């Protein structure tokens, strides 16, 4: 692998630069006297190889330690002002005239070893910075590093017994005032899907202040901030506020809100009223491992999710059709849908899929129940979790006038969170 360290080293040692245009597996001739050689040449007519090698490598490991770029990709990504608009950081190359069969006519490395120059068959000339190229190397390790360190942190799935270990706790003032704490909170959310912010003021604007620290609240049919409370029981008449079974919020939205932030302002003093949380990605792992047929059914059978009602005098009827476990083309989990109340009686699937689906779903529900971590937030705590991945619920509690629970919630979207995380990472240089 190339690295910044290697580049620094190569620049600090006086080395010989050679540039060579050669075709069909040609090997550059070694004329070097020094430790580092950098060469660029065309291979198999369509690929540009950029190689750094030690003098004593002997040149036998052709392309083993080299970067390889398709010619059309390089031409498409020319950084000159004509092809790329610097201030908006966007491509401005004229694709109506773009030749996808463009060829290299000449290639060289510049005298300071920092860039590769290419003259193209369309008479255009391009210069590519070595470090810029390195960051875009098609090598699998480099791509994976970019995907997990910059695009999106890699999730770590957890089981019930790991809940306390994975749930990082932050202080409200730190998250509001310190960019590094903000970054750590968002990273925790991305990796584990859960984090708690404590010592927040008992004010209704806490969720808004947190959301606006990142971007903005994701609005839904139910507005921006929402209140979660049970109607207090009649005086001297205690009744149990029913448990809220595990679920994801708003499965009936194609663009499901990504992250819940729930600010506990008043907590029930009864034994109940605990939050429950499950990493449904872990449940999916268990299903895949131990019940592969059920897993397949839950990833393939499309379920109808719905929500009918009215808010502020406006009626709505939301429907989204999607499996319980959604996968991308690489088999990664992209979204979990689960809500008993908001599963439609319309089940728009072939009839032979229905009974196997119930069998699979009941196993999923059972495993989720077994893996639910239980904890109780206290006033001032803000529970934040990934609504795409985690299931949440609440145990029942005695609801009387003296025993109420008052939570202010809001949603955020991952697009906005990941964007903020990248900005913070770029700023801090890590
Ligand atoms: Zn250009």
C-alpha cells in the first residue's frame, strides 16, 4: 500500500523519475540509483499504471505495488478548470462531446514527482496529483478504507449482554459546545446505533438544539417535535399504562426517518416505564446463521406497512411496501421494518408466501424479545438511536396523576448526520 509516509519519504530522498509510455505488459527499464522510482505507463491499451517501487525490487512484481486506473475514468476526472469547477467541486466536462474510447497519447511524471501528466487523443492535457490518485486507487483495501473511514463508519452489531459496553454516554453541554464530542456522539450512533446524552436542561427545545447542532429536524406527518406521554389516570384510580411492544417508527414511509432523539423530561417513578432496545441487525445475523430459511423469507417477502389518521385536521394514508429485513446488493442490511400495529391487513404477496412468512416473522419477534436490553432514562437524559436498525419499546407502568412520563421526541436523517460527520472529520483531520 502507498501511504502519505511513503510519499514523504520518496520526496525526501532524491530519486530519479522516469516516465515511459509502453503498451502490453511492458516493464519500465530500471535506470535508478536511488531508493524510489515512480513511473506511469499504459497497460493493455486501456489502463494507466502508476507505480512506486524500491530500487531493489527488481521490477519483477509487475503491478503488485501499483495503482491502476481505466483511461476513461482518468479523462472523465480531469481536474483542470475547463473540466472541473473548483469552487463548486463539481465536474463540468462536456459529456455531449465526451469520448469514452479516449486514448492516452503521451504520459509523463513531473520533475517534482508529485503528479502525472497525460496527453489525450482528444488533444486535451490533464495533470493528476499523486496523492489525489492514491485516495482514489481502485485497490480493494484502499476502497474499503474510504468506505469505512469516510463514507460511513462500519456498524458493529451487538447483543443484549453488550448493551452497557456499546452505549456511550455524553454530556449535553459538551455535545453542544465541543465539535469533538459531537463527532464522537455521531460516530457512536453510526457504529452502534445508540448513544445517550445526559445532563440536558429540562426544557422543551433540547431536541431542537441537538438537531440544529447537526442540521435540522426531519419533519413527518406528526410535525417536527412530538410529545410522548400517556394520558394521566383518573384520581385514585391507578391503571397500567400498557407496554409498548418493540417496533421501528414509521415503517410506512419510503424515506423512513433515520434517528430518534427522545428527551426524557419527566420519568415515571413506578417500577415500569423502562425503555427497551434491540439491535435488529444482530437479530438478522442470528436468523441468517441459525434459521437461514426464515431469514430468506424475511428478506424476500414484501410486507405492506400503513398508517391512517389525521393530524391538525389533515387526513393522511401512508403505505410503503418493504420486507422486514432489507438488503443491499452486497448483502448488507439497509433497513429493518417492524411494527405490529402498523402492518397492513393488505398483504400483497403470492398466497403461498403468507404462512412461511408468519413462521419466519414469529421467530424474528421471539429472538428480538429475548435480546431486548432494558434500561430507564432519567429526567435530562436524551436517548438517541438508529430507527433504521434498532427496535425500541417501553415496559408498562402504573399511570396515575402523580406518576406520569413526559418525553419530547424528534427525528433526524442519516444523510444530514453523515454529512456533518464528514465535515467534522475533515476539520479535525481524522
Ligand atoms: Zn481538463
